[in-house]
């Protein structure tokens, strides 16, 4: 190459006088080389002499000549890393960079002569350049060379060296980042797809990058992912040889780098081909190694694309294979788990960790998907799936029980990680199913909690160490060199929520101090995102990733639910254990700091409601002077208050869920009602709470809002919640009672038919008065109600077999017959009001109730009533009279009725007395008294409230004008041992 001449323009930055000819230039360079060689000390070795030659070069031209001389003096294979580094420093990476970037060469020389020489040297010495920004700046040059291979057909070494350099760059993190930032990924993808020279190297480099950098690989070039994936997946679908499994492994790695936008894009070609190729593997009879390769790909694909991808792909014939594929995957995963864990030593099980954990992924995702009812499998398929899953998780439980025997096995990180993966998949199962393998689950709980504690404490120490400032001593911990361990407690939380609802596992967990662990874990997650709750110092002013916020909030939500279970199931423990006072103080402090934003509403609701539930048991320890409780109550009031309004309704007269809550209402509705219920129950217990609420003016606002809500514009559930709250508030505080009365609570009772609140405020609401408030005059209202009562009495009774719905319809039809057709939209409201009035009037008078109470202490009482079963039981249940009677018989439940003697005999048998020992009391002489006579009872008592005359053929033994006179008759009777039937 030296014979090609060295013109001034041939090397970048050359500053020597131009030679008259090529031969003159060559002679000059040769002369320089000879003089330089003669001038070097003869005692220096080749490397030292080469370095000295390079350092004496004062221009790029001289350095290029010196470079050529050095290549003659030194053989690359004889250099160690130290000498390579020295030589590279003498050559200068910036000089090689200039050679690579120049496009000018001496006339008659190869067009890429300088690039070729520079790349040859760079590929040899690149290990000495790693970390140098100048090297990464050459990535666009290298990328251009491999992107245009047709330009270098005469010098293929140039392409090969470029790949070699990119491989070295991709071997370190900074280099991979530079490849991504300089957008060389697209060039590598194109080189592989077009199968240009050394295209296998392009795929190797891509694998090096995306296997380490993940989805960041495709951030700037997402189309490159789709292009490469389409190519690989197509090949995967079409290939039916051994190469298919090589592609299977590659696709597994590539899917892990899936850019998020690609998931959101519609149906991509590669997804269909991936599905087809996977079906070929899963539905074929293969050896375990090949099957495991397919299961690894399936697990990764389900994790990255979702279980729905398995179901929604179709074959070319239009026949859906998704359901069969999902079934087969779950069954194969269950089989693989059992084969890997059953009758295996711990070491043997860990050796199979890779395929087993892939199966764990399939099972974890499938369990959640199947439980949600997303696939409507046949009953037989469901039973088979459940049996397969039950068997697999029994193997998991037995494995974990065996593991707990020898803790020394867990000192190995690989062993420990496999155990963590096993606990994670068990957590997914326990989150949905706690009935199966109960005994094995109970035995495993101590070991699982021990691992959870170990990992949590380790990660907490790592977090503390990481957050310490430079110059401060690190936490002294023997395992500090380890990376963070899997947060297995996070995945176990839903299962713990179910387990704490059952007595046996809850007691085991409490023995294991689960409450303290959850308390610390709640604090840990709170601290991890406290910056978004308002920075408390400059160190907290950090941008917290949204996925971390979501994960932390979800964990704290579930922890709150676990504590709710314990509070409900262990009230005495919550009342007496100081731990719950500490937890309550934590809630008082933390909850007010939660931002009132959409994504934190669930956290606010869960933690606030938990605080109220604990306060019911710990209120005696809370002082009214504690300012934190007032801030807490303000927060819960705001959560409950802001959930509904009328301003966002279409008619401005319907109470609707606020837009801020609407998106999350499915997760908030139960919390809202539980919060309202618990707060209401606290009012009689904590007197100052009523005063605080009145000062907040929330109850007054409820009244004002309900006055603006139209009739029928209030949901039944909301009406009940507000009514319960207002009732308890009014009962617990006289000032609150008076203020609500001033605000118009009585009108609210009338508008919305609030029965209990109406009783409390002595509000009477009749159908007639309600109609007058509508479009009817007083005369019209009176006429309608009178006609209804007349038709109700005269209408043929409904069939005795009529159910509740039929009875309701019978009554509604009567109202429809008296209301003009254009007012039929009022029927439901009128009927509801009439029914409420009717049931109120059916209630026992105090004097009657007192009489029954006294009689029941001395006599056995029975009740016989004629009429449809549904209607009569409605009356019985509403009066609450069941407690007085040892026998209650409704003719609608039988084939006979009064005055048949059979119904009296049935009552006597139930009361274990003879008819002659009974007294019959009734107000209808044709049925009650006649029936008693027919049955041969000891005496009959006619309650003749309207002073009617008894027919000649039926004469009662006693006649009274009101039922309470019965006691006077009984006191005159000498048969004190007789049983009275009413």
C-alpha cells in the first residue's frame, strides 16, 4: 500500500509540502522510514520502537507512514493487553477516526483504503478503546458500512471488521446504549433481513443488545422490531426442522424486549405467525427438551402479549385454535411442574428451573384469566383444568414443605430464586383458590412467611444502603453484595387476603407476627413513593416511575384489605392489642397526605375505611385533643362527600357518581358504602364526632342536595346509606337533630320516602298528600285513593300459589286501574308509598305487643291465618310477631284453610296439645269462630270491634270489643293449664 503514494490530500489533516510525483512521494516516505529506523536505539524492543516511531510523527501524514512501519515491526498476535493499550494510545483513536471518516484517497488507490486500514487496526486494538467516547462516535460510520455492503464488494474485510468492532462495542453497557442512541439497530436489522455478507453477525449483535437492554433497544426505531419480528416469526412458522427450536429460543429472548407501543398496535403479522409456529410445537409429539423450548416461548409470549393473544389468533382456514391451545398449554404446564417437582431432590428440581419457571408463568397468567370467566369452557373441560391445577399445586406445596426442612440449601442464590418463583406462582393460586389442599397450605405458611421476611429485610437494607450519601459508611451486612431479591410478599398479598378471612390460617399468620410484617411493608411502600405525596425535603424531590406508584398503591390497598379481615374477625384482639393503636396513629398521620387525585382514590378509600374500622375498637384510647384525628376525619369526609353530585347529571336533579370517581367506581363503590356504614356506627360512640361533622357542614349539604334531587333520582343503595347516617347522627346529637330539621330534613323524608328518618322526625307521608304535590287537585287525590281502597277490598284475591312478584303485579294492576293512563309513570312511586304506609299500619300497637309478651310467658301461643302465602308472610315478618308464637300456619302453604278443622288439628300437633285444651280467638265469625267450633276447641272468643251481630247458628263463648280485653277473660277462666291459640 505504501507504493500508492502519499499526496497531501490523501490523509486528513496532512500539513507537508506536496511531492512533484507519485515516485517522489514514495521516495520521500521510504527515505523517512529508513531514517526513522536508523535513528531508533537498537536496544529497544519492537513495541517500544513502534511506540517511539508513532510518537515522533508530527502530522497525520507522518503518523500514517509510521503506522505502516509499525505493522512491519510488530505482529498483533504477539501483543498482550498492556502493550496493545500502549500502542493504541500512541496511534491515537482520534487519528483512526479521521481515517474512517475521510472519503478522499490518492488517485489510483482503492476508494476505501484508509477505512480498510483504520478498521483493521481498530478491530485488533478495540479492547483498549472501550469506554472512549470517540469510539462510540464511530458507530454511524460502522453502521453505514454494513448498511451498504454492495459498495464494499471489493473489500469484504471492511464489512467483517465493522461487525467485529460493533460486537466489541455491544459487549459493554455504555456501548450498547451508544448503538441504540446512534440508531444502528435499524441497519443491523436490515443487514440480517437482506442476508448480506456476515448477516449472522448482525443477528448476534442484536441479540447482545436487546437481551441486555430490553425494550429500550427499540425506543427510537420501533419499526425495526416489527420488521425483524415479522421476518423471524415467518421463518419460525414455516420451518419444520431442528432450526425451528433455535428460532424458538431467539424469539423468547426477543419478546422480552418487546417495545410497549407494539402491544397496543393492531394485529401484526408476526403475532399470527408466532401463534402458528407455537401451535405446531405444542400440538406435536416431541421430546421433553423441545417441548420445554416451546413452553418457554409460550410463557414469555403470554407474559408480553397477554393471554388474550392465545385465544384471539385464527388459523388460515378461519378455525379458531386459541381455546385448544390455552387448554393444552395449561395441561402441559401442570404436567411439567409435577414432573419437575414430584419425587425429586431439591437439587434435581433446581436443575430444571428454567422450564419449570416458564410453566409457572403460564399457570399464573392462566389462573387470573380463567377465574375472570373470560373463556367459556365446557363443564367437563373446567373440571379437567381444575384437577390438573390442583395436582400441580399440590406438587408445589409438597416441594415447599420439603424445602423448609433444610435452610442451608437457600444460601445458594439460584436455589433461593427458584424457591421465590415457586412461592410467587403459589400466591397466584391462593389468590383465587384456598379450598384445595388446605392442610398442605397450612403447613407451608410458616416457611413462606419466613422467605417473605428474609427477602423484605434484605431489600430494605439494600434500599437504605443505596440512599446513603457518599462518604457515609454503608450498612454492614454479609449479603450486601447480592442484588435485590424478588419481592415475594408482593405477590402473596392477595392470597393472604383470602387466608385471613378463614380462622385456621389467620391464627397461624397471627402467630407468625404477620401484622408487624405488613405494618413494615406498608411503611416501606409508602416511603418508596412519598415524593409524589408532597416532597418533605430536596432528597425526596425525585421523579417516581408510574409503574412503581401503581405497584406501591396496589400493595398498600391489599394490605389494608388484609387488616380489614383481621379487624372484622378478631375484634377483641383489635380492641386490646396496642399494635392496632399504633397502626391507627400511622393511618391518622399518612392518610391526610394522600393527594386527592384519581389514581389515589382507592388508596385513600381503603386506608380511610380501615382507620374507621379500627377506631370503632380503639376510640377509648384516642383523645379529642389529638389534631391528627381531625385531619383524618376531614379526609374521610372529603372522600365520601365528593363521590356524588347533581351538577354533573343531565337533568341537574339526579344524584350521580362524580366524574372523578366514575372511572374507578367499580373498585370504590364497596369502600364508599363500607365507609359510610362504619362512620355512621361511630357516631353514638364518639360524641364530639357529631359536632365535628356538623361544623364541617357535610350533613347540612346532604340535606340541601337531597332537596334538589327529584323523586326517583336517588339510587336505592344511596338512599339507605344516607338515611342510616342521618338517623344515627340525629339520634346521637340533639344539636344535629335541630340543625337538620331547620335545613329541611322533613321535606327530604317526604320527597324520598325515608321511612326510618320519617319516624325519627315524626313525618307523616300519605299517598293522598303525595298526589297533591304532583299534578292532582285535592279532590282528585281523594277520589283516586278512595277508588283504590274500594277496588282493593272488592278485587278477587290472588291465587294462593302467587309468588312475591305476582302479588306485587296484582297490586300494581289495581293502582293502574284507578290512575288515568297519562299518569301511569307515577304507578311505581305511588305503590311504593302505599306499601310503606300499609306495612306501618300493620305494625303491632304497644298495648298489643305488651299483652302478647305477658301471655307468651304463661301460655303456648299459635297463629293461624288465611290467605296467599306471600301476602300473609309479608304481614307476619313486618309485624315481628314471630317471637310470640310457637306455631304459625298460613293457609296458602297448605291445601286447606279456616274453617276446616284440619288446620286447627295441625296447629295443635305443632303445639303438642289437644283441641279441648285450646281457646280460639278471632275477629271473623264465619272462619275463626266457626272453625274453632268445628275443631272442638275448649272455648271461642270473638273480637267484635264493629259491634256486629253474630249469626244464629254460630255463637262464640265470649265476645270482646278489642283484643286487649282477652286478658280479663283469661283471668276469669279456671283452666290455667290450657294452651291458648290466637
